[in-house]
C-alpha cells in the first residue's frame, strides 16, 4: 500500500476523531448532568441534553473517539516510517 495514502487516511481518521471529541466536550459543558440517587448506594448520572445529543454522553463513546484518534495517529506514524524506510532504501541503491 502506498505510504502517502496511509498518511492521508490516518490524518482524516484522526481529524474526525478530534472533531467528535470537540463535539463531545461541547455537549458535556453546555448541558448539565443530573445525579439521580435512590436511598441506597446506587446512583446514575443523566444528561439534560436533547435526544440526539444525550446519546453522546456515555463512556463508550469517549472510548471509541479516543480509539479513532489513536488509530489515526498510528497510521500517520506507520506511513511516515514506511516512507522514510523506502526513501533510505532507494538512496542506498
């Protein structure tokens, strides 16, 4: 696979992850979180965001966003490593 294509794809994936992380942070800051507790020890936290946005406030969403960013950065690093290795190989031959 072309290393320049891997670098571009990694940049796009990392950019999408960053955009979703910013959206996640904005929703978290704009809409308050309510703590609902029974008389027991169990408490749940509920976002006051409207329907489509309240689905974003979940720990698994944050994990997926961070995985997207990490995969994009890994693709960029792998593409640059491959590109530099190829350039060094072409230089020696």
